[in-house]
């Protein structure tokens, strides 16, 4: 549901393939036409981390209700106007809730791979392409909004029972 940009090196733009549903923070690949697709078993080499959401049913912005829309006319598709998606590559540090459940028990600096768009500790493609290294274990994440959950902040909501990891991007 979310990507928190802590530090990034390259924020590029790429055309998005028609019919894709990609949440901000997912691992993405390029198809044979050079368009962004959710990384899966067909497009096995990871390209980057998605910085925008392309959906027809829900928002994936950090900490907002799934029914919230940036612009109502876009119908949850942040790529609608340009057909392009922000993609982060070439390094950086990020927080996300887009990870497989086994990442919650991973250790700091464990390698993370791309599996069905999620960060995972298992290399399901046997390509040995490490997408990232875990730098902070799964847990609650401060939203920046005053509250009482985490050192004077409200906890950020999202997927994975509202838990986030931090990682160092390697691709």
C-alpha cells in the first residue's frame, strides 16, 4: 500500500503496460516492449520499485483510506494523465509495507528478492538478483502526524497489519 522515500538516487519515469495493477512500493520489471509491469514469473528480472499506483479499485498512498483519491477523475490511477510511472532505481533507502510475510522474521542485512511484486527472502526465480537488503525489521512506522503510537506520532496504516520494513535498494 505504500512507499516511504527516505533517500533515493534516481526517480525515473517509464510507460506502464495496459491492464496492470501495481501498488506503490511493489517490485516492477520491464516487459518486452519496455513498459513497467508488476514483477512476476514471466518478467523475472527486477527493474525498480514503483513510486506510483496504477489501480482501478483502491488508493495505495501511505496512511490513507483505500477509498481516498488524489483526483476523482483518475479513479485511483496515478499514471492516468501521462501513462507513466515513477520508478526508483540505482540505490536509495525506503520504507514499505509491500513485502511477503516471511520478511517479518528476516534479519537485518538479509537479501530481499522480487516475488510477485513483493519483496521476499526467497528467490523464486533462481536468478540471484538481489533487489534490496533489509535495514530495519518489520514494525510500526511513524506517520509524521502528532499522536501517541510512536514517540509522539500516530502509526502509519497499510498492508501487512500496518507494519513496514526499511530497505536499501540495490537495483
